C-alpha cells in the first residue's frame, strides 16, 4: 500500500467516530401544558434559560416538542400518550394534572414536573431528597401558601367576617385544599364558604353565591382550569366588586386585587436545569425535588381604591410589584 493511501485511510478512520456522533438524533424534550403556549410564554422563556445554563440550546442541540390542552385538562392523558409515542427523551409536565397524565402512560421516560402541591403526599415521589422512580422536579407548595393568601386578605379587608374559597372539585387535591383553608379560617376567626367550579358555567353561580352568603373576600385556589382563565376570573371579581387573591400576576394585571405565590421564573428555570442534567445522564431518582424559595406578591392599588380599601403600608412595602 502506498504511503499516501495509508495516511488517507488513517484520516478517514479518525473522522469516522465524529461523523457517527454528528448523525446521532437530537434529544427531544416533550413539554406537556394545561393551557396554551401564549399563556406560558414567560414560563417557557425561563425554562429555556435553565436549559441554556445546562448547555442545551433549542434547535441547536435539543428540540422541544410541546402539547397544550387549551384549558381542557381532560385532553392531557391523550396528549401525554402522544408525546410518549413520539418518542421524546424526557417529559416536562406543567402542573399536577399534566404530571399525573404523564405518569399514567407508565413509560420509563424521565418526567420533570412543576407542581404547586406536595409530591410526597400525592405519592409521586418517595421523598423530596430521594425521589426514587422516574419523576423529580420543582414544587411551590401552593397548598401550604393558600392559608397565607387568606391571612393577607384579612389584612386588606379587616371588616370581613365571612370569606370564600373557590375550588375545582375535579382537582386531585381539592379535599386537602379545603381542609387546609378551613383550618386557616378558624385560626383567623373567619367563617369560610367553600365554592366549587369546574366549568365556565359554574363561575356565574359561584359569584352569585358570594352575594347570598355575604362574603367579604375571595381566595381562588391554584388549578389548571383556573390558571387558563385567570383574566376572566379577574374581570368577574371586578364586576362583582369582590376583593380576591390568586397565585398569578396575570390575575392582577387584568384587574384582580392581589396575587401571592411562588416565582414562576425561578421555578421554571430550575425545571430547565433539571431537564438538562437528566439529558446529560443524571437519574431523576437521585435529583432532589426543589422547593421554591422565592414567593412573590403583586398588588393592584387601582383596584383597591375602587373597592374602598386602604392597603396597609407593610403589605405595600412587601410587594414585588404594585400596579397603580
């Protein structure tokens, strides 16, 4: 064999592994959401930031295949099966209903969740420190934050002796939400009215009941159905002149009085980081469930003024943003 041919053969052999690596398929992240890409725009941006920090950049070395339920969580199981069959390398589940739908597919695909509930109590993981299985993620523990929302409302509406909580009875954690809120109400010396809504038709009946029960303020619990209709709920509270608190800033921006809950940007950035770490080979079972440490408070002082409320200065000073 001539020396030139031999060198050429060596060069081709050295390049072969690189060519093989280049031809390997790009990993795909399946993103399963309860509402729409538009409503999740800020959260998706934070998620991509976390991915970037982990070394994965959309459409460069990772693809994101998303599925959205459009506010109809009954569609999530079908969408989860669709993602599992796609197939995807990992599933990111936004919220409890999406997480349960992804888990119900019974695939071995790793799942990174964002939850407002305790995943241990729900049986999704063995413990926060050692999840076990194929699920891990981030929780804001909004079930625990719920009573604090009631306390904040009491500070803004001190004359209210009766308050209400709006719960979706179809939510898997509706009973624990009601129990926690009742306990918090008793500790504050309040009578609490439990209202249910699982369809848009239920909203009018629920708000009519507020008047019948002489409710002074309303807590809207965290639920995928409510999240996708945050602006609609805000408009209803304005129309009925009802002081109300929800979890999301969108609610306040649309005229609702107040929101209080874990930071979405911090939480979804961490979800992105975890997705990246799993793509690099780490196992969900060994990644501790992260708990949101940043809680955000947003106030609409224009709405407070229209309701005739004086917001205490300590509450104003605590707010992350005040809309005037």
